[in-house]
C-alpha cells in the first residue's frame, strides 16, 4: 500500500534553473527591481505634508481644514451670549444719547423723541385745541408715540427670535439704532430738514415727521436693551420713575448700593446729554448733536464685537 507522505509531496519542476542559465539571471533581476521599487515607495510615507504620496492633495486638504477651523471660531464668537457685567455703563451712555436726542428734538421740532410722557400730554391737549401754537403739535406727538410703540414691538420680537443676549443680536440691534441716527444726521446736514428752532406761529412742516420717526424708533431699541440686560433701573428714556425708585430705595444711604449708583448715573447722564444738546445747538449747529449721538451708538455697536462672552471667567479659571 503506498504511503500518504508520498502523495503529499509537491510536484517537482521539470525545468531546474542553474546560476549559469540566462533565464535564471533574468528572473533574479526582475525580483531585485521589484524589491527596490517597494523600498523606494516606502521612503515616502504619508504625513503632515502628503497623503498617499500626493503633496498637492494634502496641501489643499490642510488649507480647507484650517479655513473651517477659523470659520467655526468666528461663528462661535458671534453666537455666544455676552457677559452682562459692566453693561450698566453702556446703558448710562444710552441715557446720555437720550438726553442729546430729546434736547435737539424738542428745541427744533417741539416734540420729544425718547420721553413719551411729554408727548402723551401734548396728545391729550390736542382735542381741546391746546396749545394754540404750534398747530398740530398733537399730530407729531401721536406719530412719535406710535413709532415708539412699534419700535418696542420690533426690537422685543427680534431679540426673542435671534436669542436675546447673543453677541450678534446685540450688534444688529444697536447697528439699526446707529443707522437711524445716521439717516437723521444726513437729512439735517443736507438741508432736507431745517436745522434751526421752529417758529411756533409758522405753519407745521410735515417733513419734521421724518426725523421724529427715526429718533423715536432708535429710542425704542434703547429701552428694550435695558430690559434684555435685566437692568430695569436704567430705562435710558425716562426720568420720573427713575427718580421715584431712587428715593424710595431703603438702602439709599448705604455704602454699597449698585442700583442706587446706576440710577444716579443714569439721571446725570440724561441731564448732561440734554444740556450738551443745547450747547452744541448754539455753538456748532443743530446737526452736531445727532452726529455726536450717532458716534456714541456706533462705538457701542463696535464694542459688542469684542465684549467678554458669558461664562468666560469660569472657563479661564478652570484652565
């Protein structure tokens, strides 16, 4: 019986190559070439500047990844909520702007743009025909109140939709207010609106409605910002409730009372804003007050771009 081992032996090649055989030498050369090619390719391993031996592809991929990282960083920056610390300073500046705007508006056009209490009184006197001069003062007051209410509705819903204290939302809000002041300043500078105090006995100039509308609209953005930043003690557009809240404060004489300090600062800011408007109107012209107010609002708008984000202090402490 034949053994199994004999059946498992591999068949022997019928052609045995010797070193002197030309076919044998050719076969060795081919094998040596393949080995050298493999070793050469192994020198170019993929790394930071290459991917599969292709430098151009990896460079473009690296640039895309870097661009995406920068874009993501910028998006995170503008989507972050702002830190409300020290935002009371911003609102006090807005109070100064409110004084500037109202000082000019009442002196020139006999109507308030920010403080709607006075406009409400003028509107209530309208049915009885008072005051006799200027005529139709109640109409301008009605328009100012209506625009102010519309502005509040607009800014409240805009902040709710876009996220109230998000950096980009604050920039958009104050950017719109800045544009309203800029448009008013341009209208006065170009002479479309008469830049001098109104003659009470002269017929009403309906073009005055345009700057009153613009100024009332931006004033609504200010008071909405005070509510969004949870600083109700700085309304920026009204003094009556501010003084009342200041005087009824049980800690009025306390050494440490931030709310009292904010109320005092807001009152003084609005007062000196109106005083500045009067001085500028006599020395440099009426438009200068609006240009000044626009510059302050623009500075606030740009300030939100670099304002500290919410929670940054905690993150820095953990790092």
